[in-house]
C-alpha cells in the first residue's frame, strides 16, 4: 500500500507543475503605484500574462522599504501563484536595518533579474561646475561644505552618495527626501545644489538643460548621455551599480517551475516592446539564469549590508 502511495504521488506532483498556471497569478509590488518598481512590475506582469495565458494581478502593498509586501510572499505557498517584484531596496538595503521582517536569502526563491537604472550625480545648472573634478573642488572651497539630496534615508542613491563623499573626504550634508520627485523640485529651484538619484528621476531635466549630470554609476556611457562619464572611468570602480529590480517567490519553489518563469522573463526582456521601454528608463539588465541571479543577490547583500547598517546607526 505504501509503495502504491509513493508511485501515485510523483505523477500528481509532476501534473501540478505541468498544468501551472491554471488560475490567476498574484504579483505583489511592495511599493506604491506609479514608481519604477510598479512600472516594471506591470510591464513584466503583462508579458507573463500573455506568455502563460492567465491574468497576472498586480497587488501594491507598500511599507517598511518594501518589506511588508515582500513578507506576504515569503509566507505564501511555493506554488508559483504568488510572486513579488524584489530588488536592491527591499531585499538588500531594507533587511539590513534593525527589526528586519525576513531573511532575504532564506525566505525567498530568487527567480529572475529584470534590471535597473544607474544612479546619477546631478547639480542645478546654475552651480558653477562642469565635471566631477570641478564638483570636488567646489565642495572643498565651501568652509561648511554643501547639502546634497537623495530620494530617502538608506536608499541605494543615499549609499552611493555616502560612498562618494567618504572617498573624497568631503563635507557634504545629506538631506533626505520622501522620493526622487520631491528632491527634484528643490533641486530645480536651486534650494539644494546637488543630488544623487536614480537617473529616470532627473533624466527629463538633464535633457532640457535645467540640471547637469556629472557622472553615472552605469557600467558604460549611456547612448542618451554620451558626454556623461561613468564613475568607473573617473577612477571610482566601486561606484558601478544599478538600482536593480527582480522577480522572486516564496522559499522552496520547485526548480522546474523557477526555470520556466526565469526563461520567460528573459524572453520578455528581449522583445522589441520591452527593450524600447527599458531603454527609455535607462535600465540595464543581465541575462541571468536563476542560479546565477541568486548568487548575484548574495553578492549585493555582501557588498551593501555593512554600509546600510552604518547609515542606519547614524540615523538613530
């Protein structure tokens, strides 16, 4: 009798995986509607819905730097019907703070990289500097230093800015905003001279000449900004980074299911429509299989957690 149960259990499990999905998939976006995470989530959701023939329902659950929505996925069944738009904010930086709601590696199956934009050092066009060297000299000439903005305390852009400040031993006082849009308003009004932020937040104003981009954290110069150098080519290889986004699920998802979703995400990122949309957002991606992507997440945790913890302590 026990042998019969074993023999019948395997086909049932295989059948469940082969029939997936036979109902709608919930895709939790752990941030508010309208931001980069939400935009990418909806783009990927539409592609997966078409590819798998089932609705992908977007569920925005903001809070705690992305941890509230992500925690709901960590506690879900590993059947592929509840996924989350993960990323450096919610699965690297936020869990480094005291009171983290989950372990970003143990409590998730990391499925696929989507990609992300670089961070840019940008100044108001009225600030009398044309490049990073001039910016450093400008800050050094101010006895009290300068203020600089980011989209929030402990964000990726904040960590990049702190790394740059420390590398040059500059007097730069961080001003934390509740999002990139609010920081841009004060930057345009020259109430604050400089900012580190995700490039899409400043892109329109760079192109129209109201803001000046001095350098980006991209791996190479961007086609839309061919005259803006990367930090790496200026001697800051540690400032090659992206504010990346990804797709993850609950822990323990079956590998065949993970590989199937991973392959479809990668296919989607190569379609003309998605490639064009990602280019508009200056989003770089990588063609990672799930194992390579999981190793990448761990490397990012190793890279940013010490600084994220230090920043968190200084804020208390």
